[in-house]
C-alpha cells in the first residue's frame, strides 16, 4: 500500500474509534474500565491495556489483531447506546457492526487495498506549474522597479481620493500625473526608520536576508517597504504570493532550478505562518510557509530578500509560550511560526514623529491629500491618508444592527478568536447584541453587505469588515475587522461584559482548538469559571492540555472525582496529566487503577520517553519509593538528558541514602569529570545539597567554577564568609580570563552580600555574552539594582532590534518595572493589553496597593492576567470575610449577575 494511503486509513480508523469512545465514556466510565471489561469477556485474548488503546486512538499504530479491536468496540457499543435500544439489537445488527469495523481495520493493514498512485511531478515541475498559475497571462515576474510592480499589487493601503478641486484644475487624470502627482499614492514623506531599513536591504541584496517591519495599523509599513525596495532593489524580480499561499514559496525553495535575485513580498506576514492567523484555502491548496523553505531561500547562491509586515500584537501572540502542557515542559505556542520569525530582523515603525510631521507640512502645498491629512486635528497623517476618519464616521453613523455585527467581530477577537470569523458566528453573536426587535434575519444580510462594501468612491479604503477570500476570489472564507477600527474598539470595549447568550454563541461557533483554549482562558481571567469549565469539557477528551486545565479548575473547587474523570481519557499519554491522575487515584483509594496507569508511565519511560520518566519518578517519590525513582531516571541521566539529570540531582541531594544512590552519584561524578557541563553543574549542586564542604572546596581549588560559586554561597548561608576568600579569588581569576560562569557567580554573590566593588571586569565579560540568556539576565538585574538603568537599556536595545526575543522580554520587564515605580498606570495597562504578563502583574499589584478597587473590577472584566487574585486580596482587606472571598475565587460568577461589587453577596445567596 502506498504510505500516504495507508496513513489515511490508519487515521480514519483512529477517528472512528475516538468518536465511539467519546459517546461511550459517559457517566464516569473510563478507558481503563472498558479495557478491563473487554479482558473479562475474552479471557483467552492477549490482555488489552489502556496504553495500547491510547496508541490506537492517537493513530500511532493500528490494532494488530482485529479480535482485540472488536473486543473493545463491543464494550463501547454497549455503553454508547441507551439500554432500551440495546434490547432491540439482534444478531444481524451486531454482525453488520463487526463487518464494518473489520473492513476499516483491513484498509489499515492490507497492502493491496489501494491502487498504486501515479508518480507525483518532480519538485522543479511542481514549482514551475505553481509559478505559471501565479503569473496567469504574464510571462515572467516583474522587476521591483518596473511600472508593472504597482502599489496595489503589493497591497499598499489605498489612499483617500485625490482632492476633486485639484483634479478639476488640471482637467484630466493624466494632467494630474504630469503635475507630479500619483493618483494612487500621495507624495511620500521620508520616514526616520527609512535609513536603517535601507541598510538592511543593502546587506540583504548582497547575501540574502529577511526583514519585517513591525507597527500598528495605518502607520505606513507597506508604503515604506514599497518605496525603499524600489530604491534599493529595483532589478530584483518580485514575487507577491496571494495571502496565505506559503505553499508557492515552499515549492520554489525546494526546486533545484536557478533563482534570479528575488524579492518575496509577505505583507500581513501572520497570514502565511503556521498559526491560527493562517487562513486555509483548501480548494486552492494553500499551505503555511515553512522554516525550511526560508532557510533554503536565504542560503540560495543568488540573493533572495524576504520582506514582511506585522502588527505588534500578532508578533507577541506568535512568539508566546504555551500556557501549559500535559506531555512535556513549557514550549512555544506556535513553534513553527517562531522558527520563521527568529530568522528575521525586526524593525519598528511608529506613527509620524514631530520632524516627520514638519516634512509632511512642507510637502502639503504640492499634494492636497497631504494637506487634508496635515490639517486633520484628530488623526495622525498616515491614519488620515489611509481613510481612518471616514472609516470611523462610517462606524459612528451605522445603524444599531450594523454596529452589532461590528461589535460581534471585535468581541470575538478580544476574547481570543484568531481564526477567520464566519458569517454564522457573526450572525449568532450579533443577534445577542441587538438592541431592537428583529423578527427575521434579513437585517444581517443587509448589514454584512453594507459593512463590506467598497463599491462607492469613498468606501474603497474604509470598509469596517474585510472579507477573507479564497484564491480564486469566488468564496468568502471568513471575515476580519479593519485594523484601526479593531484596535480602537478593543480599547473602547475592553471592560464591556458579554451576556451569557453571547458567550454561548462564541462557544458554539468556535471550532479551532487554539481559539477554544484562548476563549476558555478569557473566561477564567474574568472569573467566569462555569463558562471556562464548559469550554474545556467540550474538547478535553481529545486534548490533553484542556484536560489538565479542566482538572486543575475542578480540583480548586473540591470536585475531585470529576477532576479525575477529566484526566482518565489521557491515562496513556505519559505526561504530567498521567502523573497527576496516578496521584489523585492513589489519594482517592483507587489503588488498582492507579497501578495500571503507572504501568503506562513505566512503559513509556522504558521506551526512552524522558518526560514520562521524570513524571514517574515524581510519582514514586510521593510514595516514598526513592530508590525506584533513581532506577527509573538512571538510563536517561546516563545518556545526558537534562531533565532527568536535574531530577536525579535533586533526589541525590535530598535522599542520599536511597537504594542505588551511591551508584548514581558516582555515575554523575564520572559524567561531570568527562566534561559534561550539565552533569558538572548538577553534581556541584548535589554536593551543596548534601553539605559536602570538603568536596566543594577541593573542586573549587581545582578551578571548577560551579563548585567555587556554590561554596561561597554555602559559606555565606552558614556565616562562614571568612573561609570563602580562596573560592572568591578563584572566581576573580577565572573572570579575568573571560570566563562567563565565574563572572555570573561573582556578580550574583557579591550583590547578595552587599558588596559591589571590583565588578567592572565581570560586567565587561557579561556584556559580550549576548548568546547566554542567564548571563544577560544576571547583568541586567545587577545594573538595575545599582541604578544604572540607562546602561541596561543600551545593552538590550541593539539585541532587540536584531530579533533577540529573550532581550525583548527583558526590556519589556524592565520597562514594566520603571512604569510601576513611576505609577504610570495607563502605559502599564496598554502593555498588559498586548499580553505582556509582567506588565499585567505590575498593573494589578499597583492598583491593589493603592486601593483602586473600581479599576481592579474593570481589569477583571477586561480579562487582565492577575486581576482576579489581586481583587480578592483587596476585598479581604476591606472587610469581606475570608469564606466569602474564597467562595468567589473558587466558583467565580455568572456573566449575567450583578457587577463584582455585589458578586460575593450574590454568590453566597445563590
């Protein structure tokens, strides 16, 4: 069988089984119970374990034995149907079911089940075909500086129309052009960021490069790229894929034909990246851009330059870390998108500065569009040129029903939905927002047509809703909101509370898993815990992270049995959820099931799954079986796996007399002495935890940085600093030689001891450690503590401009600290709205410390991270009883209850 066809059949079998299991596992039933019943009915059959079923459901491997599959299916079919209907099932029905399942099983196993496929076209042929489709009637890609590379082709935002009185004065459009005016674009105003962009393009034009302009809507990103690329790269060929057609770029990158000097134009970059912002067009075969394609293009023998534009909030979202994971340590939420973004150099573009505004004023005499923009008292120049004033008037003058549709789209976005907004979703949410009687649905079709209209002369740049079209322009895939209007109304409606009906409409029409996760988080941050629970419960059976989050929510409410049920479908996953399930089952007295689930962790750990081994070790330690935990970790630690080494070091440090501890200790020492840096650090930690002063001293004397640092720390904690001089001298000597680790230790230790003398050499060493996140953090913390904030900013800013995400996070955290120290609440709030958690924490703590309870209520309604805990503390300080506060914190509120000022009383009465 062809691999792809067989894979499809395996997937079909897994999905069919998932659907049946979802129906069957109701009323507290579990996968483990189903396996037990199947084994009891078929004692001659090889024992069926829940971990095996987990593999079937995940599509990792189909069942090898159809009889084992049917044994499970027979149990699930019995559980899935109502008892009264089961009575009517005869032998013929069961025979038909068995044949149907056997046919599906055979498709996943029979080599000749599918005809041999036609040989696919070669990669160069595919790339050529895609290029021909893209070019249409044109013979070749245009040059960047040619007349055919028109601004609208590059999706430069349409401008307000040329002033009619001016056009009349020159009689005809070609006369306007002769007068030096472009009818499509207003006169370009030089931007302060242009010179840096030119330098980046000059370099990229020689060796290849990837540059992304990051800025809010309507600040001139695409226009600046248009002007500078025409100036710097006029002879490069220009490729402007349809929005979302990353597959075209992937095909060209994979082909082996020669590529001319090429500029790839990716405005609205988020539409090309593998994330919820990618809009799939299955009919056109669109697929996201890949990091591999980007690397191949940037390494091409001829220069390939990729340029893109991105909003700051998209950039933040795409670089975010996942909220939690049930099967491994924290990781990027969109790792494939992040791989692409890290290959790019980011340049920030802001609204017009005073000097740029002066330049525009001087040019206004020659272009009435600039004159109109300069004269506008309410909007910046780029906003006025882009038609923002007309857009806002169009919104303000819209009928209530039309505004309800706009608000539906904005509310969906601000509550976490990133996918294209379907007409069904907008209709359902907008109906919940209506303020007048609408007995039928004709109002919605009229509203949608008007809000997306661009036919009138003044409408082409001002449609509030933007349809997302398929590649052939025949199908609307969904809608989004005009950028400026979205950001404006997000601010205006940030504390607006949705009704229960509106929440339900969002839940019913959200289909993307990431959207559902964000929607549930939005509900949780707003203390709408029942709604969050209903969202997690909707997809927890097939999403381990949702199951884990649901478990934590239910446990916080004392609903342990329901929490355990949430984890049971994932008993075979081998991650954190599995470990929590074992612990919970043990506490609740389900010993037999706990042992069975533990076997899943054991089998995965034995098969080489490091994370499963770490989780199993935690379970064993909780049971006091430390020797077994060491035994589980050893195979992973002995091969250099970091998580296992860290867990093992912790065990050896706190439980040095456990079975196998001496052998593990010696093995860790051997790896450390062999040059394994992670093992060396962890072995030094073990010595410190065991209080082995002599060995630390010996290793420090031999020049071991970690031992010297931990030794000084150990002596300081025991008021024996008079014995630390030799170790400190070791750190100083190593620092003089440029050792980063010793510089970190020296700064951290002396700062903790209140001595900051003779640290300049260490600071200089760490200034060069741009690739070491921990070293940079130590340096920045020290400089800030010494009131040398300007130096810290000078170190971080160039790294941020070079695309260093860690430096960007440090700078954002530093900025949050400075804003909080100065009480600048509005700026903290703005940063918090961009999902910067440190700013949210600083903001809510500041409001609580100053007793600004009404503003904290507002932050809860806005869904600001950390607002709910701070509000609970403030309510407690103001006399609300601990019992009432805990009741509110554990169970939350309903969307249609009174405001939070009355919520505690309301909840107690209800």
